[in-house]
C-alpha cells in the first residue's frame, strides 16, 4: 500500500541537500563553450576574471564534477526559507476531475518571491569571499534584482541594479523593495554608461530590454574598482545553484516512493527548469530511469520552439561572450504588450544542448491562456502565482486534462517559481479584457536571425 501523501511534503532541515548537482558531468554532449566576442575563441578563466567572481568562473567552466559542496554559510541562509514545500495539488486535481497526480514545488515563500534567491545568495557569498565591494546586475521583472538586494545586504555588499525601464515604471513597489535592502536602482537604458547613452541616442523613448540592461551592468562592473557583474539566469553556475530545487523535490518524492512521469517548468533563461529537472535528467542521462521533461515558454518570446540553435550574443550591446543556445537573436525584443515575463532572447546553453539532443520537449503558450490558468489555480490552490510560473501551470493543467481524456493516472510535477503580488498591473489588464496575445511573425524572426553573428 502506498503511504498516504500529505498536502505538503516538507523535508527536515537536516535532509536539505549539502551539495549542488552539476548535470553537465553526466552529459555526453557537453554544452558548447562561451566564446570571446573579439577573438571568437573559447573564453578562459582569465578572460572572464574582469567580469565575474573567481569561484563562480570555476563553477561556470566545470563540466566534470557531478557534485559541488554548498558552503555552510550559504546553507545557513537557505535554512531561513528552505527546504521549500512540495505540494500535492489535491484541490486542483479535484477541480479538473483528473486521475493525474499533480505536485508543485513552491519557491515563492521567501520575501523576494521567487527561486532567484537560491542563486543570489550563492553569488553574493562568493563575491564577499573574494573581498569585493559590490556587484552590478540587470533586472527585468524585478525578481532577480530583489533577490540579489537581499543577498547583498546579508553579506554587506553594495548592489547596483539596472532595471528595464518599462518595469521600473510599471513596478515601482519592486524598486522600493530593492531600495529597502539597500540597493541602488537605475532605469535602463540610462545616461550612466556609454552603451546606455548610445542606445538612447539610437532609440529615444525606448522601453528598454534585458539585453540592453545586461550591457549596462557589465560596463558598470568593468569600470568600477572592486565590482563584478552577476547574472540571475542562463549561465551554467546559476543552473547549478538552482539544482537545490530538483534535489529537494526528488528527496521529497522518494520519501513517499513517488516517481514522476512528466516534469514541467517555465523557461525564461532556463534556470528554474534546469534546476528542477537536473537530478532527474541525470538519471535519464545515466540510463537509470526515463522521464518526460517539458519546457514552457511564452508564444511571444519562443526561444526553444522557434529559435535557432546558434552562437549568439547574450546582450544587445555585444560586450558579453557569445553562447551557443536557442536564440531569437540578441536584437529581438518581445512585443510591448507582453506581460508575462520570460522575455529573454536566449536560453541556457545546458538546456539548449539537452533539447537539441532530444532529451526534453518544449511548448509555447499564449499569455491570455496563461492568465486564465493562473486564475484557475489561484482560486483552488490559494497561491497567487507569478505570471512566469503560470506558464508551467498552464502546461500542467493541459497535461492533466489529457490524462483525464485517456483515463491515465500519470504523475505530473511542476515548478511554481514565485508569487505574483507585484504583477497586479498585468492581472488588471487581464481582468479588464485588455490583454492581447502577440505572436511574432516569420518575417520578424527572419529579420532578427539575419543579424546573428557569423558562426564559428
Ligand atoms: C526569473 C523568473 C523565471 C524565469 O527564469 P528562469 O531562469 O527561466 O527560471 C520564472 N519564474 C519567476 C517567478 C522568475 O522570477
């Protein structure tokens, strides 16, 4: 007999993982190396040193060690909000009248409201350990900036955030949370940096974009003594830190002898999805078990489903290294009506390689359908989900309904990455019927692909 499964599966503090899992160690085809933008040669640790923290560079380039110790100082911080609950969505199952078993790993119970704190605290720790004064970064929707502000204040580091201008204006409360934790927040593009001034001259009145804010943050870090740049997604190191999500999920499921059939996550730069699936993907790569993995992206920014697997710039200003990834082109800016987050043009090189190797699937969903799913979820499960997370909810509901049709009791696990309290502007548009769906045309994508750099 199966053990009765509680609504929430909590792990004990001492059951929390003490090591991160590095899925690259088990990949037969390793993700392609970052390339230097000037020489187009693989970036060495030395090349990366002016921009990134030393220890994080070592993690970024480490394709061989499967497990890396989580320093005790980071584990102590994790203990304040982890282990995060794995929730059995009994109420949603009942509402959908599905035989499927649905679970979600909830990462929104910390003040920053998302999983981003898992990597922010690690990155701040290594910056502090290196004796740096502070870090710079960009933020789009604001979750990363908030998480990093919290992490920096904990370790006494300065934090300079370049916030995409439209979010700066639409989410003033996010900005104030960051300032509460002592960060300085600048709308991007700004007049503070060379690249910001150039972009403003070329596109006066622009709303800004993540790619542009990244360029500004990198330039600021390089020009300030004792500062480095940190990034909240896409990079290998971020996915490594986020493996804590998947390790805890697996430990919780193992306690009750549950094996998932499908694991679902929303994909912006790929860090939560990558972290959630990592230990399960490791089993698949080692031939021990099989799972379906599903990335869910917005139809208005469809990197996996319509992008090209190619070397591309990570930023608009073309100052960052090139990564081989599914990309819509570094010039691609999602339509202004897109409210649902996940608006980055590229994708984690690790997930890109796994997707290219046929080890995972992807689906694109439209934002009104995403908000419908968000509302349906909120009304039965109680949690007000972030629009980003709601992409995963939408796909999980669709899979559960397929189970209903087929009469199959599959086990579905999805990542509920955060809460949506700061996204009420988007919810308001949805409620007022003013939310529209925008899907880029073939011609728009073709135009953007035509600006991809020459491939090595
Ligand atoms: C940043 C963010 C995402 C997307 O980022 P990934 O790196 O793809 O995980 C998803 N959900 C929330 C709540 C976020 O803040």
